[in-house]
C-alpha cells in the first residue's frame, strides 16, 4: 500500500457528488467532499429526460474544484451512476436527449421485446429481474432513432466518452441492459440481433480497473490538468457492494438510496425460474462476482412525498426537513399500514402521499392521517420489504444470513435501520453512507497499486476506516 489521492464522480438519480479519496496514513482512507451535483430531471412534451449536459457541466466543475483542492495530486478519476439509461450516438454526435428510466412511455417496449423472446426465455439468457425500464425494453421504444445510431453508451460511459474520447461499455453496468449473457458476461449478440438492434451499436466491454485515458481538449483545459479516467464498477450499486464492510460470507446487503437493492454476493448467477418469479436479478459485480438482488422501491417513496408536500406548501410551510419528518414518524404510536412498496404505481414521479393513501384504502389498511404517520408507514413498509427480500435471497441461493449490512444514504436513517433489524430478526450493521464513492475509489486504488488484494481485502480497508453503527433486533 502507498499513499495517493483519487477522485470519484458518483451520480445518483436524485443527486450526485464529487469526492476525493486520500489513501495512506493511519485511517487507510479518508474522504473529502468536493462538490454536490444536483440532478433534476426535465419533462418535455415527449417525456421525462435527464439533463445530461448540465450533469456533464457539473462534473467538469466538480473535477476542476477537486484539482484546486489537491493541486497536482489526483492520480485518477472514476465515474459511476444509476444503471440502465443511455445515449444513442451517430458519428460521435448524441441523438436526442437521453430519457429517464421513470418515463412512463418507455414501458411500451416490454410487449415488443416479449413478442420476440418471452419472459422465461429472457431470464435464462440475461438473468435480470423484470423491470419495465431495463435498457433492452427502452431501446425498443426508440423508433427511427435506432436506425440512425451507430453506438449506444450507458450514462457513465457516455460521460467518460465526452471526457476522454474512449468508447467502451463497462461490464457491471452493461449487465443491467438485459443484453449481456448472464453466464459468460459477454454481449448476447444473438439476442441483440433478435431484437433488431443495429450491428456494432454495442461497444467493446471493459472490466472495472481498466484505464480509459486522460481528459482531452476542452475537458482537460476546464479541469486544469489531463487527469486520467479509469473504469470502476460504473453501476453505482456494483461500487456500493464493493464497499460493504463485511469480512464474512454470511451477510446480506441493502444498498439504500433512491432504490433499496437487497441481496447477496454470489460466485455464479441463480437462473432458476423460481428466482425470476421472486423478482431477483443477477447483475454483474466487480471481479466477476454476481450481485443476486431484488430492487425495492427505496427512499424514492420518501423523497417524492417530500417533493409533493413542498410543491403544495406555502413559503412559510416549506420548512419540514427530512430530519423533522423522521422525528415525527418516530413518535407515531398508532399502528401504521405496511403497504407493498413494489407496486408499480409508485414508479413514476407524482403525488406519492395520495398514491399510498389509495393503496391503503384499497387494501383495508389504515390510511395515514398525518405526515408523521405516512413517513412511518413508508419506513415500516420498506423495512418489511428489505427483511422479506433478505429471507427470499437466502432461500433461493441456499445461504445462511446472520447480518444485514445497510450502506448508502439509508444507513443514516436510524428509524429504517432499527425497523429492518426488528422485522428481519437480524442485526443490522449500518454504514458507510458513501459506500458507492468508496467502492469507486477502492477499485481505482487497486488498479494503480495504492492497495492490493481481492474484494475481501478491500472490504477490510472499509471496515477499518469507517466505523459502522449496529442495531440489534428488538423482539415483541
Ligand atoms: C440505483 C440503481 C439501481 C438500478 C436503478 C435504475 O441507483 O442503479 O441499481 O436498478 O438505479
């Protein structure tokens, strides 16, 4: 191990960040937050889009700020983001404004794909949980643009392309497209052909740890130095799983942010039809591991409820912070509804409190009467979904689970962590909050020889540098 500084660009669906990681010294790794990157999607008449140019601008500004904070020190940059979304290019030019996976119209692709390959056969090939926004379904809605395109780049790969000129598909994120063979980790060219995708649209795959190249041209000038970009687990969840501070194997994880990604790390995919029916996915992890997990709706339910209340509030009312709402929720003593957080009605942006109330009324469950009750109902329902997914994952994979690790923003939510412990009957170990950025940094650090070893060694570094909080299950 040697000392050195790396930068992580971690873009979540609700906000992003640029973080410096300093390796070496007594703690092993220290984080320095450089910039927050707001990520506000924009709805135009043709649908819901990512503001990708603004994100790119913010990434450049964040890297420039990082370079000012640590002049001449940064050895490399890694980029990760939410999965599945992409841009189409022709002759190096972006075709159209990339869509947000929560755009309702993208689901129209599901029927088109299933007409050619049914859900059972698809699972045998790609091993993915059916989510209506998986890349292959979205591509089926592109219409004429697909005929013009000669490249598809997933969001982190597209940003890396703009920064460096490299045109690659990083493998962990590529595994969320539905076009990767779950057994081999290579593009399923036959499936791409069956779905009528233009030949050559899928770029060459690279593994996390691959060097992509230095910032070029204007990007280098704006940042101030031609920092070198390297591939990491560019699917944010893949990076988060790298930073789960577990040294034993009998653990489950919940990577909890906008989504709650709940499952196990395995050596090989589970493609049994039971796993498909249970909504389990086999995504590609760093070092060829399998992320066998279920997508739970996540803190989106909370952030979207808050967005609804803020939209409807007068200026004087617009003061309820997340912390206040959680404090109110903690004081609720009446029983609250435990609703099905995975109901598809909660996927698209909109009035979440009204949708939750409607679900409760339809299912003869208590309709939340106050904001505190609604927040409590969300927290308890998420915790129940996490506990159920852990038990199902263990059953399907034939593994014993003795601890649940919660990483990501949700690790700060004490009410949620305690409820997850209570409802699963297992201890919850919470933290680090910045697992995704840490996983991003660790994979770069290993590629550059700052640290070495397998994932277990990297996790040992996390466990030593970031003290987690433990929640014991309470009975009764
Ligand atoms: C979490 C995440 C998740 C995907 C979803 C689209 O940010 O990457 O793993 O399923 O976004």
